[in-house]
C-alpha cells in the first residue's frame, strides 16, 4: 500500500460521507426548499465519485465496495458538528436558520477536504504516470469545487438575515 | 372592408396573409359595449395592454367619464391595430361594483373601512418601529408585473435606499425571472436580443414550451398570417399539450415533464454532429463552444428519446429543421421557465442560436419571453431582485454609480448579497425574521406554490401585511391594511413589453372612490417616512408620473436600457419605441447585438454568472478568466432527473398553465363577462388512454391530489400526452362561500393547492410544472362536458359544443385605412 492507495481510501470515505451528509442536511432542512432539493442533487455527484473511486481502486488491489462500518472518527457528522458548535451555549439548541448556516459550513469543510484529496491525487497520479487515475481526478474534482461554491454561495446569501434576526 | 367576428369563438380573428420580409398588414379591432356607437365616443385615450407581455397598443373609448370600449392602434409596431380577447373585453373589470374604494384596516380581527390618513399612519408607524427594533431586514416588499415603470422605480428607491432593505421582488419571479437570468448567463446582460418583427423575416420558428397562441395571441395572429402567406415559415413546437401551436407545426415534440435539458442537449448534439455550426460567428463573438461540444457529445437522439419519451426520429427531424434554417427565430416561455432546470434549458436555446450564428439579423433572433405586461420594467428598475439599470450588485463601481444617481452613500444600498428573491422572502416571513410585508398588485394567496403554506404565512399574527390592489383579493382578506389602488386607464405611466417597446398609457377616467394610483401611494409613504439623501434633501424629489419618468431616465443613462432619448411628449401620439433610445439611437433600437455582443465585458456586465446546476455565484475573477473580452458565453448543462417523479400513489405528472381567456389570478378576467363565460371554472385535462384506464369520461367530477393538497374539477379528455394531467391556474376563491381559501362547502380549486415548493436554483423561479399527482373520481358527470374552452389547447377529443361568445363578443375588424389617432388622442 502506497500513498496513492491510502489517498484513494480516504477520498472514498470522504465522498461517501459527504453524500450521506448532504442527504442528512436535505432531510433536516426540508423547509429550506432550495437547500433540500439541491443537496439531494449534489449528493448524487459524491455518490458517483465514490463508486468511480471504488472501481478505479480495484486496479490497486483495494476493495472499497462496502461502506465503512462506522463513521470515520476524523469526520464528525452533521449532528455531532452542530452539538460541538453549540456546546456551552445557553439552551444549546440553535434556531433553524442558524443551524442551517452551521450545517452548510460543515458541508463546505467536508467538500473542501475532498477537493484537497483530489488535488493530491492529481499530483500523485502525474508523478506516477497513472493516467487512469489522473483522468478520474480531473473529471471529478471540478464537481467537488462546484459543491464548495454552492455551500459558499448559500452561506453568503443566507447569513445576513440569519445573523441579524432576533432569536 | 369591415367584418364582425365573435372573438371568443374565434380568438385570433380574421387573416391578413403576407409574404416573408413584407410588413405585417394592419387590421384594426374595435370593441364598444353594446349601448355605444363609435359616433358617441367622446375621446380616445392612448394606452397599451396590461394583460400579457405583448404590449398591444390601443385607445380607450371614453363617454360620460366612463370607459366604453377599446380600439387597436394601427400605426403601432407591436400589434398593427389588432387586439386579443383579453385586450378587447377585460377593461370592463375596471368598472366592477366591487372595486375597493376606501382604505381598510384590521380592527378586532375584522377589516373595516378607514381613511388614508389612518391607514398610512399605521403603516409608517409600524415601519419606524420595526426599523428601530429589528432593522431594515425585517421589512419586505413584493410587487407585480402589472404596474408602471414610474411606480417600480419609485418603490425601488424607497425600498433600497430609503428603508435599506434587501427584500424587494416582483411576481415577475413567477413568470420572467428565468428569461432575465438566461439572457444574463449568455449575453452578460438582460434585455431581449430580438424583436417581434423577426416573425416577419424568419423561415423557421421554434417555440420552446411557449403556447404563444394563448399567451401572446396577437403575435400568434402574426404567425398565422405568415403561415397563410407565400414563403411561410416552418414551425417546431416543444410542448406536452396539443396546443394550437402544435397543430400548426411541422414537428411537434411532446416530452415528459422535466426533461427539457435532455431534449435540448440532443438537438445541440445533432446540429453539431451534422456540421451546421457557424464557426466564424463562434470565433468572433463567443467563448465556451468546446465545453458544449464535450458536454453533448454523448447526448444522442436515442439517449434523449429514452429520457423524454419522444421518438428519436422526431428529434432528428426537429434538429434538421433548426440546423438548415437560414433565419431562425426561437421563443421560450413557461414550459421551460416554470419547469425543472429552467435556466439551464433556456440557456441551451440561446446556445442553439449562438452556434448557428442566428442572432442580431432580421429573422434570426431569440425571444426569451415575459409573462406579464410590465415585467420588463420590474427588471429594469430593480424591483425584481436586481439593481436598477441592469447594474451588477457584485460590482462596486456599479453600486457607487447608483449611489451617485440617488445621492446617497454606497453603503446605504444593500449589496452584500444578491437581492432576496420572493420565495426566500416568504420563508423569512415564515420564520419570523421578516415582520412586515407590503404586497402591491399581486395575489400570492393564489399564485404561489403550496397554497396552504402561503396562507398560513400570510395569516400569522406577527406579520404586518399591507396589500395594495383593486379588489379584496384572497391575499387582501388576510391583510392588516388594505389600500385601494387605481389601475390602467385611471392613471398615467409607461410600460415596456417583452421586445423592449415602451408605450405611454394615459389616464382616461377617474378611479373609483378614494382609490389612488400606486405611484401616489408610494409617494405618500415616502413623505410619511421622510426619507432623505445625504445632503438632507428629500430622497424622492418627484411628485408625479412624468417626474418619476424623468428621474428614471437619469438612472438609465449609459446603461443598456437607456431611456434618455424618450419623453412623454415623444411617446404621446406616436407608436411604441424600443430601448435603448438615446442620442445615438433617437428612434430606438430594433435589435441588440447586431454588431456583436455589447454588454458582457467584465466591467459592464450585469452579472458574473452562476452555476447552471447549483446556482452558485461566480466571482469577478472567474468571469474575467472565462470572458475577458466580453463575448457571448456558451454554457453547457448536464441533465438531472426531476425532483419529484411519479410513484405508485401519485402515478401522474401534473402541469399547470393558463388559457387565452384568463390572466393572473382572474381578478380582472373573471369580472369580464365574455372572458368568464368562456372559461368559468377550473377543469382537469387527461389523455383518452388514461381516462379509459381509470374508467373516467368527459365531464366527470375528479380530484387531483399531490403531497401538498388537492383540488376538484370536471374532466376534459384531450390529446394531451399520456401520463400527464393539466390544470389551469389561477382559479381562486374570492367568489365562493369561503373567499380567502378552501373550506366548508368549497373544496380546493386553485391549481397551486397542489404544486410543489421548489424553484430553479439559478433564476429562483418556482416550478409549477413538475408535480406528481393522483387522479380519482369524485362523482360521475351528469352529462355536461367540462367547463373548458374548445378553442384552445384544452380542445376535447369527443364531441362537445363549441365555445362561443355570442352577440356581446362580436368585434369589428377593419382593414380600411385607419383614421389618424393622433389628433383624437387627448
């Protein structure tokens, strides 16, 4: 196992995790209709990325087809992230509009983590002359960047009202 | 030669065939109410229609201080004297006995009559209280596509610079937000590239989700006249319903709802595959072709056929017609705009034109249409979620420039994020961060999706709701303050149609009771609030419509929608004039982009663009690298499956739309006897196959149910595509036992009881054409057919008596040389 296979494994986990967390956010914010629908659309991208990584990984002797048994410790789930962010706050329960912002922030960081893995993979694949992996990374990474831009745009648009409102 | 035609039975009237390239012959339509003779008319007063986006120019007949009829203006470039059924008959609603005549305020839970001082004082004091306690973000304004330019502009100044709120939008969000967004994505700027005159020159007309026969009937008359003349154009129609357009088309594609992007990608694939790309045009005027080529390379007709459920051979045929066209005109409306992936699909139509070099020449144009009469003004004036004059909220130079026009500091104008769109404003109201909502000239309690939710938002105690309208609409009944407004014919102002033609509409008669022009109401409020500029002078320095127009001209100077060459005097008596109209183009501008793309440069563009799937905003750096020289942008989009698909419990797709006889929430058209009689009740359309499978027949009372709610109507069996139901919007409740909504003996009858709360992430336009629904029998019909017109897309398959208007619907059509109307117009 070299760095490329380790990165493939980490990225596979990251994309699976983002797909799931996008769906969790979609469910949690059903009344935020744009977030609900777009998050489901974007989860499909991550799901597809994970499948393609699993397929590509077979050539590297990895079997990534099965979802991990438990969430990775290094990747706190939406619920855990929200708990962490409100820890110590009186009442500790965020109003829905702030909770949405915090969840979007969490999704943004997860997607950013994935994009950096893709970046590493692009570089590693070039150095190792792994053309198939380079192609995979080049075709998936732009969509990861679009996920990042989406969370960023939503935060930018929603924050002025949510942070100003009386709660 | 004169003829008298029943214009309910024959909505498009008689033909005046003409060949390609010739001017459209005039035909003057005149309708006077029975008791009146043309000789009795005291004055003819110049105006234009406010019942659709055509902007048909007309004169109102006045006698004894009352409107008694209308006549088309022969010299006008838009309609050459013709009028549609709504133009001909709907003016009668102005004189209805139930017009609001005095302000009303809520007292002990009831709306009671009041006076202007009390009503305005209540609004001003609530505004001041909220500004102090919660800031400008607690106040929102939701306006219309049916006011005049002067009113939108005044509202924009008071909302953006006076209150300082980011929450101002128009109900144009429901009809034209995607048109504006698609133009921005492709050309960097809003503004219709083409002209209605392109219909005279086209050899091929492709109508994408646009039942022009019913939504812009006068331009359909123009197409019918071309079809009957020499060198008639070929039509391509994309619509799931058997519309009049479909019946006249060479190729009719009836795709599954929600698959427009797949279909358009296949058309693009075929045009590229067959080598019908204008590479010289691409090189000179566009960026991004390679990306499109890559995106559609696998989008074969066979692939699209599987998604859209249309034969691949028909897609190939349509692509062939579009591919060989010498002068291609495409038009786009709600079948694209109110459907899944709205902006992505509308942009692909622009792409078809860009790759074929079909832009900026007579007959080679795109009409990204509008639904409402003055939607263009809402957009220009920034009352729709943009800044005035197509300024870019993300460009600090543009904001500084606007601040200079208004003499305020730049930070007085909110521009930290895009202006809030209507659906988000309702969400903020639902959550309680918007505490005051002022609704002018629109009826969201019938026109927005998922009505049970909208009613619950509007009915909240904590929301202070102001409604300004002509009648006690479903929305007004939920208000805390109701303001009686004057309308078309009772006030003066200008309105601009979908092809940038500006018309003057003059006051003909007095409004009822104490009703006031919307402009005067906004000016009263501005005075009450005492808004000031940075020198301490009144922020709004004008007092009447002409003053507002002159102020707007200063704001539009140097921008794409430049009005500086226009004035009330120039517009008075003459035909409509297309902007930009300025010193360089004193007679107006027929087509944009005749010399290449003009407004897409990074320093001048209205928007830096968005991701066509996610709606994520691009920044200036992205834009500069994509389009440093300001060319047209070819933006590809991938197809995504619709968000709501049929299931076991909801096996049908449901779409909604209008018919030629009604407009918006029928507040006017239901009060015009001829129009109301032609389509008096909601109905439900299904295909013969689906009806037979469920054992249903013409006229049965059925229920349409979705996750959100249900409605009841009588079934019309038509040639609509299998698996699809159609319900006309906007049948509301004001004339029922429960006038604010369903309940008691009144079941749901508004289509939007059932529609989904979902919107295009790019344009934020709600999706009214993508629900999954169930259809069940309530009661076997007792014999009469559904109350649906036979003259339109709802034409029945079986034998049903034809829709007629009778003697009171007869309209005089004259092809004699028109009288000069100039001397007669006051």
